[in-house]
C-alpha cells in the first residue's frame, strides 16, 4: 500500500469495504451488456446496427454499450459524475468500458477503420460548474487502451435540461439543436467517428450528435456508451 493510499484510503463505492473503489464481491454483480438495439426504432438488432429499413443519410450507423445501468453501476457512475466527484474512478470505469467493448464482434470490426473518439460535450455553464466533462474522460481512457485518436469535434451550443425522467420524444426535443461542429474542424479529416457518452437510454443525444456530424461531412458515425439503461 502506497503513501497516498494511507492518506486517502479507497473504499468500495457499493459496500464501503476498504481497499479499492470496486471490490471483487461487488464486481460480481455487474452485468455486461449484450442487448443490441437499433436506436432509430429501439428494436433488437444484431450488434446494435441500425436496421436497413431505419437507415437514412444522416442517421447513426450503430450503437454499443458496455454494462447494464443498475445496482453497483449506478453507484459508480453517480460517484464519478456528481459531488464529491471521484474522478479517480476513471481507471475502473475505463477498464469496464474497454473490456466489454472488445468482446463485441461488431465493435472490433469497426476498429479496423481507425475511428476517432469524440466525446459528447457539456454546455460551457455546466462544464464550468462541474470542472470536467465525464464523457471526455471516458473517451481519453478508451483512446489509451484502443490506441485511437480522441478529438473534440463537437461543441454544445444550447443549454438543455436534464434528460432524466423525460420520455423519448421529450428527450429528442430537448437535445434538438444542442450541438454544432467545433470551429475550424474539417470533417473530411475524420470520416469515421465513435461518439462517446456515459449512459445510453433512448439514444436521443447520440442521434442528434450523429446527425450534426454527418451533415457536416462525416461518413460513418457510431455511438458507444459506458452503460445502457
């Protein structure tokens, strides 16, 4: 045990056992996501690929999630995102994110195209109050593990309400017009993009961001989320 562990001991986020943020017993309760869903119709699809009948010019191409948003995972993500902001959880969450994704065949096939990792941005006001963008941290963790480039190609131009508790159509309306391509970005340089977010529910945020990127020139856009609700 190092000096930092003595000064700032780590406790399991779930059971408070001393030693690490996620003890082996609580890790056993985490379920890895294997439920592929087309984000356009929200029906089952192989590898989360958008159904041929649901495809359109500016639609997202597929979406992947790593773990199920319940129990221990809810506590981990809450502790990562909200006060007192356990940013040290980035390593634990990064490992979970990576280990699940690389087990999914559809995801590993896309890796051959060397997509760039693009985090879903926060509005400047929320970024100022929180101090960091959780999606950006997750993207950075994946970039290191997958040896991919990360780029902040999007900015949030509309301050939106929380998506929590909103129905699917309300979520879509809430994020409509929320994103724009960052200044001086040429999407021709980034033809293949992985959008990175923390929680995937109806996919409204990923759909809106993918639409903006494709209209600006991106060829393929896939979504990846740490957890699926």
